[in-house]
C-alpha cells in the first residue's frame, strides 16, 4: 500500500498510519468497501481493489471526509507520487474541464428587433403600467414571435396573446406579425378583419419575399429551398403559390416534374445550413440548364457567422451544447454543423434537459445558442454546469466572425 502525506514529520506520519489502521476496522470503512466507489475516478470496484488515501482539505475544496481518509482504487493509487502535492495529484487524475463559448451566439438583429417591437407595443397599450387590467388593450401575435419558448413565455407573462389563426383575434384588435413573416393572403385577411398590424418581419426575410416578387415577373418557376412547414417558408411561398415549389433536399429535386430546359429561379430559407443548401444547389445544377438566383446567399449573415463559430468550436471540444428550442431551425442547424466534423452535439431547450445527460466523460465542453435564444438562458446553463454538476470550468470565448 502506498501512502501519501504532505508533511514529512515522522510523528505526523505515525499518527496518520495509526488513524488508518483504526479506520480499517471501523463500520465506516466497511460501508466504503461495500459501496466500492473510488473517491477520485468515481468508479465502482471490488473491495479487494480499494485502499485508503490521505487527502488534505484544500485538495477537496474545503470539503470534509472521515478523518481526511478517502477510498481510492488501486489504479488511481498507482498514479500518485509521494512528492506531488495533493492539488496536483487531483489535477493529474482529473484535468480541469473547460467550457468554451462561441462568439457570436444568441440573439440576431432580426430577433432582437422583433422582441423590442413587441415589448414597445405592450408598453404603449398599458401592460407595463400600474392601471387596471381591463384598461389594457390586448396585443395578439400570429404564431410564435420567434421559435423559443423562453421568449414566448416572457411575452405571455407581459400580456401578449399568441394565436394560430386570424379568426381567433377579435376584429379591430392589434396584431403583431412575427419575425418569420407572413404571406400576402394573411395580410389581406387581416385587413378585412380591420386588424391593426405591427409588422416585426425580419428584414432579411422580407428581402427573400421581395426576390420572389421580382422573379414572378419572369417566366421562371421559383424553387424555394427550405422546410415546407416552417412559417418563414410558408410566407415566402405565399408570394406566388402557383409558381413556387418548396424542396427540402436533393432527393426532392430529382422528383421535380419540370423539363430540364425550363428556367428556374432559386430562393432560400434564411436559417438553413450552408451544407444543406449546397447539396440542393448541386442537384439543381445537374437537372436544369437555366438557373437564376440572388447575387448573394439568402442565408442571413447572423446564421452564417454562428455556424462558422460553432464549426470552429467543434474542433476544440469533446461535445458542443446548443441552446435553443427543438422547433428552431437555426438552432437545429447549429447542432448539425457541430456534428458534421464527427463531433457530438446536444440540443438543450430547458434546464431540466441538463439532468438527462452524463457530462462526466467530456473534458472540454463547447456552448453556443441559437439566434432566438436569450442570453439569460445561457448564463443559467453555465451557472448550473459549474455549481450543480461540480465542473471546474474556464470560460474561453472563441471568436470566428468572418464579417457580415
């Protein structure tokens, strides 16, 4: 058995050895042997593979164990050196875990703008003033303002009402169109009901709408690359429903019933991943001879920059945590981007999601958040990883913005 003492005083060594002999016969040590859990590696071993080790309080962060003696498996015990301070021994056995945070992350300008407009409308209608509730005018939002339950819950608490159909809104009421935008048909229907519109459509989404309107003046069939059930794509395709076809992947391109010589024009959902778009574009180029597209990619700069950051982050980490809702396209694309290099990525939507995963195997965790995820949620997750999961974390931002 190898013993460790930070003092070389003979009397001290004798006292510690005597303490260990007494403890070896105690009920406490019998319980430790029965549990068989090593203090260092936390692995369960047989009683014959478990020995005692002397650890000073400072090495345990000021914690307390029975007589400063802890159970130690033979494997961990063999890694120690009598001349090495206890703090260094623990660092060698368990290197400090690092948390690297991608920069940029979190709210993009379009999301921040939409939330500011919603909060301003609520304030103007008396929801932030100490007046009776019946004097506060209701503000309605068609669908989620952004795809994040934390934002929706916060605005709901402030008095905003989220609905799925215009018919659920009283005539003449105030309605906010979300950052994802709506189709012209929805705007016409809102006008017929006399709804007073607050348009929080993201400017980058509105740009795609304008592109579709421009392509309508040509003879081309419009191909919209995106998720057909996403509100943004529904709104964009609604600009020319008889001329627009939504495709989600290269396989759907192969199934298009369009002659190869027929001209097509291509627009893209703003929150897609570059890899996904490139694959569809390659398939389109193989199928069609005449393709028109905007001079610049429809993927917004905020999406591109966040994907570039998480791609670099994944190279430096054992696992990347992406904070965002499951129905958030940009958050899902961040997770996909992190996995493209063969790494591990986990989407976290709620604090309770942290408890569903084992973080112990990861020495380096990366963290980013989707363009609709509040910074407060990231702060909460970081605090939990440090306090609840007892990580020794070092915050090291990763800057990879290539420009807008």
